[in-house]
C-alpha cells in the first residue's frame, strides 16, 4: 500500500514540477526492500511455527498409538488410524499453516481496501455496518454446513483405506473364490460415498462465493458513484484511480478472505480428530526404576497363578475365570483345550498384553504387575505360530536391540541351521528382509524367530503351536533345538495338535475359562478326563482321514 501511495503522490499534477527520478526510484526501492524483509520474515515465522506444531502433534499421536493397549487395536479399524496419520496429519503439516497466514493476509487486504475507499468516498462508511453484518451472518450459515461436511469427508475416508488394505492383504483368497467384481464394486461404492462429501463441499463454496462477490460488487458500485458525484476539489483524480484499482479487487478479496478463514476452521476438524487419538489410555509404564527385577531374573522359571481372572475390556465377560496353579521351574507344560477356551489369553496375560482383572501372577517370587513392561517382556522368549519379521536386515531381525556380537549371531544361526543360507547371500547378516519377510520361506522365517529366542537365553519360553505351519524337516529342527538348548528352561506350549504335548511333563486343560485338569499326560489318559476325550477325538479324526 505504501508503494502505491508513493506512486500516486509522485505522479500527481502538483508534483510534476518537482519530480526527481532518482529520489523516486530510491524511495521505491527502500519500500520494496522493507516489504521483502517483512514478507520473508512472515513466511519464515509461519513455516517454522507450522513445522513445530505439526511435529508436536505427530509425536503425540505416534507415542499414543504405539503405547495403546491391545484392546484399542481390537476395536479400531486400521483405516481409521491410517486416515488420521495420513490425510489429517497432512492438513496440519501443509494446509493449516499456509492457509492461516493467507487468511490473515487477505483480511488485512480487505480492511486496507475498505479504508482506502472510505478515505476518499466517506459516505460509503455507512455501508460498512450492513456489509460486516452480512459477512458474519453468511460465514456462520456456511460454516455450520461446511464443517459437518468436512467431518463426514474424514469419516467416510477411513472405510476406503481400510477396505483397500484388507483387499490387498487378502487378494489371494479373493481370486481363489473369484470375488474380484464384488470387492471392486464395494471399493467404488465407498469411494463414491467419500466423493459425495467433496461434491457438496464444492457446492457450498459456490453458494458462498456468489454472495460474497455480489456484496463486493455492490460496495464498489456505491463507492464509485460517490467518487463521481463528489467535486474535484474534494478528492484528487490520482486518489480516485488508487481507490478504484483497490476496489476492483474487493470482490475476489472478500470471497477468498471469508473462504480461507472457513477453510482453516473446517480443517481444524483434523486437529480435533488427531487430539482424540492423543488421549488414548496407555499401557502400563515401560520402565519402573523403583521395582526393576534382578539382572538374572527369572533364574528358575517358576510360575504361580493365583485366582487369575482376565477380561479383554471393561463390561465384557471374563475369559479366564479364576485359574490357580503352580508351574515348577524347568518343566515343560502343554496347554490344550477347545477353541475359545482361553489358551491364547493365558499367553497374552503373561506378557501383559491384557491386564488381569483379578488375581496375580508370580514368577520367581515377583508379582509381574509391579514391573515395567520392558523389564517384563524383554526377559521372556516366544515363538509365535505366525513368524513375525520386520523390514530391515537379517541382523536387525534376529537381534532387534543390537545387544549381541556377530559371533553370537552366527552361532545362533548355526544352531537353527540357517548359517549356510545366510552365508550364501551377498549381504550375509546385512541381507535384506522385506516387510513381513516375504522374501523368505515360512520355514526360514520360523527358524529366524527361533534364532532370535536362542540369543536371549531366557529361562521362560512360550510357544503358540510354533510348528503348525512348517514342513516336517523344519519341525524336526525346531524340536531338536528346543530339547537341547532349552532343556533347563520352563516351556509353556499352546497346542492345537494333541501329539505335540504328549512328551510334556504336564498338560493343562483349559475349558470355558477354567483350569479343568493339570497333570501328567499318561495319568490323564488312564482315567476319564477331558484330555483323554480330546486324544480319542483326535485319534478318531486321524483314522477317518
């Protein structure tokens, strides 16, 4: 504005006799330099502030989600999490900082245009009151609808992401049953549902734009009439040109100022949605310095359950309904039972993925509820039914925390008969492992999980039918390593196939959340028992096959 004022002043008739080109250019250059510095400072400040804000929000939601209990992931679709970490976070990263500064800048421009126009056509001041009232009324009317449409747009975007990710992960099953058309149509329907919100949002923007431009045109027309009617000795011609040049831009400025301010308020829905996920109830403390276990804990591996009761979420039925038993250190325990009896829940509560609702778990004299989660989980070994590998290298998968030397890693690979396979690869220990370990066979992935457990030297090992999805040769390797390297360890093995627990020291039969039987397999078979019925049922099924 200062540059335009200077240009109008120096080119007026009164200044024609005193016009100095050098002074004109020097002042104009100074004004341009100051404008550049102020605009650069505004941009740098807004970007720095936006970056710090987006980083803070992202760290909060990342910390909250990674420390959320398993019940959160059981009840929250993955698409809902991804939409907040992608589109909502993008709004905070990119759109909100830019549009906030742009909105402030446009409102300052609108105010400047109105000041300049009223300065030389003072009767237009009387138009400011109805103009301001109509702007506020239209903004509130538009915003109430636009905000809800924006919220619905975010809500309908999550099912699109969730359905697409599920379709990709289950593409083999979809093709086997020839259901491609059904899933394509479902995806199209969900995308259409999301795009409807975008269509209605554009319609609302058009509604607002027409009315704002109409108001701006009316203001310009009235102010122009007053400038024409006023005598020349009241208003100088050069300032009429200045007023009209600014007034012509009022239409667009008025609409865009109102639109950007509403855009900012609508996109604050993303802040609201992310804040919802920053207030997720967290798991227990990761580390408790006051109750850290001894360095060699557990040294015996004895486990005592005292009236253990577990439910997955509040106001849901108990899954484990008061289990009391004592597992001596160094024993091999097989856990069997029918589907839904609570076998896997027992492993989850020992790792405190699910917190006990009642009772306690004592391992080598320490109540595990008093320990930090890292201190607890890092002392146990587990071989899951589905082998879990992460994107990275062989080294980062077998030794995730980086606590062991190369010699120890190679010894572990040799014990699980993977050293030749890894040594044959160009990168050896730095050979690539893609996401989920898809460039390795299922048997090799399971053996890598076994090698991971061998490095920990844990006195407590949990197995969830570790050989259910591998061939007989890999099964033999795993069983041999377990017999030789974990001979003195306590092993709790969840069995889905009865023969895998026949050589255990004791068998725990869980039925409907209760520990029905806990004895040697030979004794349970000799008398009428649930375990005997399971063995007979397995034998009948095998003979029928």
